[in-house]
C-alpha cells in the first residue's frame, strides 16, 4: 500500500487538485472538542430544565437527540464541512472529489457513527481510519467523504521584498534551487533565530564577507525566482 | 520562465478570478459565459506552475483557486425546497419499491420472532420472563392494567411532552443504530430487528394472555403503523449496506457500498419522518383516555392502510418516473 497523506483528484481539464488528509489524531481531538461542547450544552440545559418539570424532561431529550445525531450534519452542510471542533483544528469534511458535502453524504457518514462507535470508544472507526488509504472511517467509506486540512499555506511575498537579490556563486542542482526558493518565500511561524540556524547550514558555500545568513539565502532565492 | 515573471504576467487575472469566485453565487451572466474558458486557463497555469516546480506557496494559491472554480463549475447546488418536497412525496416510496427484496427479508426477520414469541407467551404465562426481566414485566403489566381504574399511560399534557421527547430520542435512535450496524455484513440490522421483534412480541402476547386487550391494543394501533414499519425499513436499509459489501457485483466493495448507501439514505430520510409522526401520535393521541376505543381502532386501521398504500401502491407511474429521472 502506498503511504501518502495527499489526496489527488484529477479534474476533467487534466490537472490534479491536491489536499492534505487529516489523520486520526487531529480528528480525535476535534471530536473531543465537539463532545465537550455537546456535554456542556446538555449540562447547562439540564440545570435549566429542572425548573420545567416533565415538559423540561421532554425538551431535554429532544435537544439530546438533535445534538447526538444532527449537530455534525448541520455544521457540515451549512458551515463548510466544519463542526466547531474541526474548525479549531483547521480540518473539514469534503467529498472524495474535494467538493463540499451535501445533506445526503453528511447524513450517511454521521448515521454510520452508530457502526464506527462499535463496540466502544469508536474502536471500529479508529481501526478503519488507520487501515484505509485515505484515512476514512466506515461512515466516510459509505458516504464517499474524506477529512482534509483547509489550505493555510498562504503565499507571503513580503519576505522577499525586504531583501536584495543576490547572484549565487555556485551552480546549484534543481532540488537545491527549490530549497532556496522555498526558504525565501516561507517564513511560516519560524522564529528569527531558527531561520538563522537553518541558513547557517549553507555558510560554507557563502561568500566570506556575508553577515546575515538568512538574508543571503533569501536573496539567492529571490534571484532564482527571477528578480535581478 | 522565472516564477516572478510568471506571476507578474498573470497575477491580475488570478486576482480577478479570486474576486469573481468569492461571489460565485451571484455570477453575472456575461461573466458566466467566460467562466469555463477562464477556468481552463487557471488549470493550465496550475499545471505549468507544478511542472516548472514553482514555489509551494504559489502552487497552493493556484490549487485553491482551481478548487473553488471546480466547485463552481461542477459542484452540485443544494436542492431547492420544491425538490425536497417532491422527494418526500415520490422519492422515498421509489427507493422502497426498488429494494423490495430487502424489505421482505427485514420484515420476515422482525415478524417471525414477533409471532413466535407472541404465541408462546399466550400459551405459557412464564415465557415472557425468558425475554424480559421481572421488574420490567411488572411495569408493563401495571401500565395496561384495566383494574387500576385509569390507563397507566393516562397523563397530563405535561407528561405527553415528556413522552414525546422520550419517543424521539429512544425510537429514532434505535432505528438509526439498526441502520448503521447493517454495515457489519447485515448482522447488526438482523440482530436489532429480531431483538425488537422478540421484545414487542413478548409484551403483546403476555398482555393478551392477561386479558388487557381493551387497554393495550387501542394504545398501540395508532402509532404502530408508522413505528413498526419504520423500524423494518431502517433494518432493510442496513441490510442494503451489508449486502453490498458481501456481494459487490461488478464494482469494488467501497464503490458498491457507496452506491448502496446513496439509496439507503433516502429510505432513512423517510424513516426519520415516519418516526417523528409516530412519536407525535404515540405521545398525544394514543395515550388519550378520553377518546373511545372504537375511534382509536378506526383511526388506527386507517393509518395502517394509509402507510402501506402510500409506500407501495400510491402513484405507481409517477414514482417510477421519479426514480428513473433520479438515476439519470
């Protein structure tokens, strides 16, 4: 079995769309958050309903039913595939072709929680996620849905606008060029110290008078991108 | 071409695509006519960016744009209200009638244990204890005991609402689980069907043997049509899932499961509505002690006829055409 965390979908135009699949851990944590929210609501409501007697008990059970079976469906259909827990972890439910889920698939995958939860603590679902190529629990398999990360890798050009393009002094392989370019464009969440540390790796191949290693690497990246 | 030059040439186009996709629901008609062409151009840019191994950030941005365009061009728009109503009237019976074999199997697995244990409980008054424990038997007996002066289920409207909530939570939950566990090669559905058949059959037989017929049958006849039928339907929907995995035919097992689930979920929409109706009848009609039994029997019988007429005989041509349109 090929191990890969990328889901590829070929469009009729012949290009591949790609999305990163979410694995067991973020999905479990997202579920835990949803569970906490639901339990929180039920506790608060249970306290209120104490004052309403039997009517309160009836309403309580109806709300319990809605939260158990319809909470994920409503969020997935009307909130772009994200329950509140999934939102926290920046993941969402989509069809296998990466289009948004409609009512049918969402209801299918959520009704089948009744099977995934079997016999305890989603054991069946967890095994299924770990064993399938695209990390699908039984509900996902039946509904044809996958859970993917929302795109976050924003394209930040400000990082290269702050540096001057530098002409490299060595010839570089294609992979090396790509490494320089990616360093130039991806500041990400790295601290300045960490960036310096990474850039220092290529210190032996820098001109001797280079003072700021990360600016140098970024400058070379900018040059490789086509800036002069 | 270097990446920066590529971006310089096309970024205005990407920006315009981005803004038009953001209000894609309100795409102008003249904009719309250009959209497929623009979208293909976007796809070409993505393919070029990938093959030239431009930076990941740029590819991600183009990938996101193509994905939004793909959704706008090929994604299914959410069905409008009219077609939802149309589905509830025609689509649900259409799915039922197309899967009659599963309905028969589910019905047999429910009714046979029901009938067998009912007869057994009528013949032998100890038989019920093999299915239900003594505490619950006593509770059931007291609920329908005509000598207690009032119908055990006689309640104020407050407790009607309580029971309504209970029926929704409990009965619909059972139906949903009966469906879901069908994915285990049908075993779960068969178990839930047989178990409920045994349980309900034992209560019916025991109360009949005790002679509580004047309290028990008027109570159950009203909602039984919707409730028992819906449980059988949910079991049939579960069996469809299990069977698709056992015998996937010309498809892979996953694909066969997905096809079966598409049909089964349509049955489950109907099951959900039927059980809502059943909960309503059970909580607010069946429990009423002011209505004479004759009225309950007549109305109950009409509901049985209505449910089966609607599911299997109503508008055969219209239902059949709905299904063929749906498949197309």
